[in-house]
């Protein structure tokens, strides 16, 4: 594994010049002046240069070797040629990045991809693949070292098969028609392309998805055009201009069709449904505009992107996932009369998690807590379930979960009750403590201040204190987010833990 070292700047020792005569003093002065002139004339690249490898992880509390250090990705450009049924694919990933230290080498996350070529700044680079915590590490050694703060380009070509068993978790979801959809959260984007796979490194994206005629690709962002490709194929181009974490990758190729509409203040809506099930899903997809309007009014903040849609797949996937600008749903959700609650949950994530993204995976409660909370508020207003009833039940269960899986703000893993319903209960407690008006101000400020960025649990606490002007709110939140026992619920002294 690569070692992350601090750059060392070497300097020469200095001596005091003692002269015995005026001539010696003048000579020393002249020499010093000449040296100073020479130093000023030296180009910037003459400075001490001691490159080191970038780290093979960003030190995430839950996944220490996830992501990579030493650079910041600015843009991904992915060309992906997929053959349905056989699941063979070829890819070209072009990355624009900026070094955050002097680099002799750097890492990318990959899993079960066969790398064909690697270039850095147009020159062939050496590379090697080694096992990683959640997949594999691709270590790239450029022909020449990379300087701190300097931009650099990487181009990789690779191939693989979507049914190959990965070293880590699979990101591929296989459809019965021979197509696929990506479900990349939390560390599965590397099964599709080489990436810096951690939510702290967000970038803009371009996609060029190639498939045989009769198959329809989809991706995050806006479809900008389609063009003929070799072999009776077509390439579809997409652009995602808002910074996006790799785990929110949403690409697919299926027998699917686009449905279009307009949301509040002109937000472009585009949905994808199985091509032979338009009549079934079109009325459901059309509910999205009203859900957008409701969330904008409830949050007091406009939808953070310029397009949104739901992607409902035929089969092969049973969950729901907030891929940025294109939430993914398995069909079973729509067999329930309360399906709109799940739609609102994933839509809420576009604000909480996609626009404001956690700094580490241990901050994931900031994604799931608001999604559960506002979906519960929607369900209450629609008459599905009173929010107080849901929160009381969750509060009773949370006490034991805190001890087994960690409190909401310090989970021992992802996907647990603590960061979903437990975090929603913590937000409900904050609402009860400071009142609805101030609670709404806290959440609105949070979304506005950290729009399209990353933030931590401490950032959330600091924001709540600043908005309310009350330092005791910080103590209150720390108890709710970090204690191993449930704090008392404000306004509900009768609430207890499950027996």
C-alpha cells in the first residue's frame, strides 16, 4: 500500500560571517547580493521538490481505506459501451484533478475491472492493482511527479463483465430483459469505473453511454443528445453540472422509455419506466411535481438541481436509492398504497445527502434522518400515519439500538435503524425543544449554507447553535446524537423505552 508522507523541505544551515577588514565585509556583501539576485531569478520550479505517494484512503471512521488522498477530482468524463444480455462492457474514464500535495503516485478505487491503459497528462503511466478494504486499489505512477496545487489529467481504458463477482460489494443490478441499473451506494461505483470513491470528493460528470439500437441508456443529469455509433449502436450523451459523489452514480441501459414534464418554477422532469408499462407508471411519475412543490414549501429552499426524475425498473432491484437527480426504485414499492412516502423520502435526499453531502460515512445520519423525518411529515399530512405515533414507536426502540449499533451520530456501520428512524427521532426532539419556527430556520440555514458541499455532524451542531443563538442547543444535540441512552423526549415525559 502507498504511504502518505509529509513533504520535507530541506534548507542549508546558516553561518555568521565575521570580517577582519572593510574589504572582506564588502566582498561578503557583494556575494550576498549576488546570491539574492540569483535566488530571485530562479524559476518557481527550482523550489525543493520531495514528492510522496498519495494515501490509499481518506481515513473515514467507518471505511479507513475508502477513497484516496493527495488529489481532488474536479470532473469525470465516462464513456461506457455496454452489450445487453452478455453484460460485456468497455470503458474510458477521463479525470480532471488537482494535486493537494507533491505526488510521486496516487490511487484510484476499482473493483473487478480489467485495466488496459493508463495515461497521466498524455503520457503512459505505470500502474498496479492490489486488494483494498472494500474492493481493489489501482496505484498509478506517472512518468513525472505531480506538483502540489497543479491540475493534471488521467485517462484510463478498461473492460469487464457486469456479472463478474466483485471483491467488495456489487453495484450492478441485473434486469430480466438483459439490461442493468447502477446502485452504487456506498462503495460500489468502482465496479463501473475507476473513481475516488468517497463522498468527500464530489465532482461534475459527463457520460457517453453506448448501446445497441432498441436499448435506452440513462444517466444522472441532462440528456444532451444521441448519435450513431459503430456496429448498429447509438451513443447517448449526458451532462451533470452539479458536484456529485461517486456513490450517487445513476447509469443504466434497459428496455425503458422516457417520460417528460415540468416541475415548480420550470424544473425539468424526466422519468424512466419499462417501455411496456407506461400506462401503469405514468400517473405515478406525474405525482413528482407536486411532491417537489411540497418539499420546497416545507423546507423553504428551492430544489438544488435543474432536473429530477424517478427511474422505475422492471425487476432485479427491490430497494429505493437517491441517485443524484434520478432516484431509483424497485417495482414492489408501488404495490403499496403509501408508495408516495417512499418517493418523498428519496426526493428529500436530493437536498440532504446529494446537495449537502456528509464529510464522512459516520455523518450519514444527516442523509437518512431528514429523509425519514420529512417522509413521516408527508405521511402524517396524507393521513397514512400520525408522525407522533411513528416517533414514539421509534423512540422506544432506539434505546437498545444505541447500545448495540451505536448512537445516530456515531454508528458502527451503515444501514441501521439508528441512522434512519433514530436520527429522525433526534430531529423530532430538536423540533420539540426549540419549536417549529426555529427548527425550520435551522434546517433552511443548513441547506443554504452547505449547498453543493460537504459538511460534518459538528457543522450541523454549530449551525443549530448559531441560528438559535442558544449554546444549550449544542449540548442538547450532542446528547441526542452521541449518548448510549435515550435522552428524555421534550414535551413527552411519558415516552419510555421498549421492554
